[in-house]
């Protein structure tokens, strides 16, 4: 059976999703995401202060 690249990518995405759900079970992802977003925004403000001012 021949699979196209889209099917293969979808299978890989599904496997990645499954593994992440399994490995991150019980972890507060929203908290981690918020912390990362805050850190990135602060770094961007410092790096691009002249543009963002």
C-alpha cells in the first residue's frame, strides 16, 4: 500500500500527539505555556524596544 506524504505526516502528527498526551498527563500545560509566553514577550520587548516603543 502506497502512502502519500500527507498521510505519513498525519500519522506522525498523531503519534506525536499520543506520546505528548501520555508523557504530559497530570502536568499543567496552561501554566507552562503562560510562563513561556511571558518570558518570550519580555525578551522581545527588550530586543525590539526601539521598534515597539
